[in-house]
C-alpha cells in the first residue's frame, strides 16, 4: 500500500490541523479586542461619556460651554452635566432680559435644546384630554431625556412662571373639534 505524505487538502486549499488553527487565531482575537493593552469595550464606553461630559449645552441650536449661565423667561440656567450628559440646571430668578433666543417649544428639541432647557409652549405642544383641547401656550415646557436618549418637551409649570421680554408665542390655531377620544387629529 502506498504511503501518502504532505498536507491534506480541501476544495479551498490545504487543511491545517484544527488545534493549530485555534492556537493561531487566539492572539489575533485578543489583539482585535484590545488597543494598547486596554479592552476595546471599556475604551468605547468611556469615550462617549467623557465627550458628553465635556460637551456644552444646546439652547435654541447654539452650544454654550460647561459652567456658563444664560437667562431666559426671568430665570437663570447653568450648563452642567447630569448622568454624564449636558444638562441645564434651573437657577435663581432674574429681572435681567433674556441672553438667549426663546423661540418656544415649537418642534422637536433634538439638536436644538439640551435636557433641562425650558421654553414657553406653542401650538406644537397642544394636546387633548378626552374631547377637550389643552393649548400648549398654557404651560412652560422643559426638555426631558427618556431611556434610549429620546428627547421631548414635557409641561413643567403654568405659563405664568415665564417672564416675557419679547413677543409671546401665537395662540394655538387648533380647536376642540380636533380632539377625538383624547387624540389630537
């Protein structure tokens, strides 16, 4: 019987013993999961939180640096961080005019306002309770962050808590006839 020598082959090329393939793959896998000896997972998680903590706070599309203070609606707001993300902290009342634009809660706050920012309501924040229309202009709204980094406006206080030094938002154009079983149509 003839003796066969050499490396066994498959349709895709020479076959390497399984033990050798595993041994050769292990250092590559470890190298792929580390950078400079640090695990990638730890690096990937730390960078965004660190970047967010250094990032400024948004107000009407303008970025303000950490620890800066703005005035809007007769209140001071200080840019800080909450849970590693930019956040506007409400401060003392102020009789000084606004130092930032106050366009009102007239659209999604994403890319425009950081959590904690407040704006007077507009027709964008209208909602229904049963067949009754609640005009958005009745309240001041604050940006809140929901799980998954979802930002939205939430009623924070009656509109009497906002000091206007400019024009008020236009009254809502909607009527109660647009409320059907608690849904604004």
